[in-house]
């Protein structure tokens, strides 16, 4: 049995048929082909599947698909493209904030959520914003630096 | 190959079994759906605990009833004397609410330390209560605030102290036809100080190992009123009335607090039994209590309260 849901994905309205027991993560990856969002732990602990739901970061593995009906979802695919990277993506690359890359889409989304709300975050605010995203490679320092650099760029 | 056929069931097992999903537009409709499902339905709010449970096969409902579209469950409202928080209000909303900060900062603090930003944006106070985890972060603050839960079903409405909503680990006193729609508590007056401290393996994303919530009223150097509730170390959420009684009327000097801290650890052992972890936990809960008391005596949690 499937239900029909309509929602905005990265600014575009979509209408999809989906079984109600599917998570948003599965819907994104398996129905919409948006595989940028990763499944890590699947139980809301690692943040690899972080997406924005009505502008707020959430774990897509914990959101059942019917919940997004009528709402707006933003994934890493909405940030930038290979030819036109988002400033955050550029900064991550410049600061060596990407190693294996598995946490990166979720980290980028948490970073974006922070900067959307607070364009001049302190280090503590940055750490708090990415506290739900695990990275096993970088030790976080480069990620924090990448986010801080954006702030400085904006301030000039 | 043998190993690949072994992998198949594993992938299947992490899939969530199917169910029907309804998003009622009114509370009446939600109650009707729940009643008619005869125990086969579950209420879903944020889903941060429920979806993991479905995935693990802890429960197998045929219907999920999503209550997050019900506006009356999403409000934080004040009357002259009370503050009420709808069951579907998220931890983020509680943590950022000026009303909760002003009249129940012990709850704001607990909500702001739950999980991660992602979890706080989904998880709700109602869900945290009815999931009934002994480590539920909002329970100790709600206990010290003497919060009352409002519970409704199709034919009935009742008010239950939050302490009585949780019967045991992951077990509530709700009937299958009942929905927790919100909690309310008396607004704290400005002379009441609070303390909340939470210990976990790390600050973010870890289940609380131990927490202490307390409210304190000191007049002319003497403890007029005190409420203490520990989290994660008792099978059900409850206040430590014997310690509270001991402290009332005394001045909170070092000696009195040291004796009180002993009474806290004794109460833990009395109610939870001597577990292998007791020799570690006893001194830790004593230190945690002393720190929470110090926070409250110094009014640390209130700085920033308008």
C-alpha cells in the first residue's frame, strides 16, 4: 500500500507514491535518486543523513515519509553542483575538512543550518551546531575552521 | 556464495515493517482513530524513539497516528499561575521558549541538552515522557516542577501527575485508548533557584548516565523549600522526599550538604538495589548533587533569566 505525498525538495515541488513505513532517507535515496544523503547508523546518532526539514536540521533516518507531506526538504544536492560549488563546499575543500567524505553531506547541511540562522557563529556555537554529526577522520578541527572561514569571508 | 546469502536477511531486518499512517486534523479524530484501532495503533509525534523501536521490532502497530499537526498540542501557553506545554512541542521549541526560561528554567536546560540539534528539532516532550525511559531527560525537571499531565481518550479526560505516568522502565500508566496531550506546572517565582546537571559519556548524542534536577528556595539563610529528582538511576522517575525533608529548615552549609549527599546515594541504593555499578555510582551521584546544589545556591542557571 502506498500513499501520495507532495513536498518541496531543494526548491522543486514533487509528488511521489511511497509506502508509509519508508523513512525520508529511503525515499530520497531509493525513489528520488538523491544519494548524496548517506545512511550511517540508521538510528539518529551519527548525523550522516542530516537534511533540512522546513529549514531545520533533522535525521532523515528517523523521519517517516508521510511526515514530509506539504513541507520543504533540503538536501546536499541543493547546495551546489560540481561546476558551481556552494561557498561552504569550497571552504571544506580548502581547509581539508573532507577525508573519507561519508559525513560530509550531513556536516554541510548542519553547517548551512547554522549559518542561515547565525551568520557570525562563535567556535562554541559551531561545535554545538555539528554536535550531532560524527566524523571519524578529521578530528573536527578542519571542519570547524572551514565553517569559521565562511563567516570571515562574509564579514570581509 | 554462502556469505552473500547470509547478508541478505540482515539488510531485510533493518527495514521497518509496514503499517497504515494517519494524520488527523483534530484531537477528536485522533481519539476516534485510537479507540477504533483497539490497541493496534500507536501515536507518533517526533518519532525519535518510536522509529528506532519499529526498526528493532519492539512494537508492530498496524496504524500510526501522527499528532504533530494538532495545533493545540504544539503550544506553550501561560495562565496567571501555570505554564502548559503541549505534548507535541519539540525540545528545540522548549529550549528556545522565553516563557519556559522564565517560569521553568530547569526544564529549558534539560531540553537544551537532549541528544543533538537534529534530535531536538524532532523529539517532543510528550514523546520523551511516554517512551518511559529511566534516562528520559525531561522527567527529573518535570518531577521537581510537580508537573501534571493531561490525558484524554474519546470519552474521558484526566489529569495525572507526571510521576505517576511512568510505571516502570518503558512502561506508562496510559490505557491503549489514551493520548497524553500536554503537561502543565505552576510558574516558578523569581526567588526559586534551580539546578540541572547531566552526565553522559559525552556531551552530545549520548544517553544520560545520571542527572540531577533540583529547585531551591532559601529564605534568611535557611532552606524553605527544596525538590530533588535524579534521572537515569531509579527505575521510575521520582523525587527524593526523604532528602528534601532532611534539608528543609536547615542552612545549606558544607556539613549539612555532605550529609544530604550521602542520603541521596543511600536513596538510590535503597530504590534501585545494589547493582555492580553502585560503588562507582554512589560517590558520583553525591558529587553531582553537590554541584547541582552549588549551581542553585549561586543562581548560575538563572543568569540570563529575564
